[in-house]
């Protein structure tokens, strides 16, 4: 991970069993690659995805060594993504 991503993640809370919401990509007049987490009444920026996507699938996995999000498929605004 680059230094920029580490500094962004340093300020993001690490929810355990608390509820949080993560928003990944989407369409806000244009297709976006942003990721954000809503936790305890505040929004926290997360590292952006490597490509813009909308109409994609997201799977959340919780493991003892940390939480992971996996994003699959979607549309980047020009064509369908297959990764």
C-alpha cells in the first residue's frame, strides 16, 4: 500500500461488532470510484477503487485478521467491466 493510502486509513475507525455502512462507487451524474464509510454519525473517506464502476456487486468478508470488501463487475461509464 502506498504512503498516501496508509495515511487515509490511519484516521478511519476500525469497527468491531459495531454497525457501519460502506458506499462503493456508483453514479452521481457520472460514474465514480470513490469509497466511503459511515460510522457513528460521520463519513470517512476510504481509498478509491482502481476504476470507476456502477451496477456492480460487493461482498463483505469478516476475518479474525481484518475486514475485506471485494467488488466485482459493473459498468465504468463506457463499457462493462469483467474484473
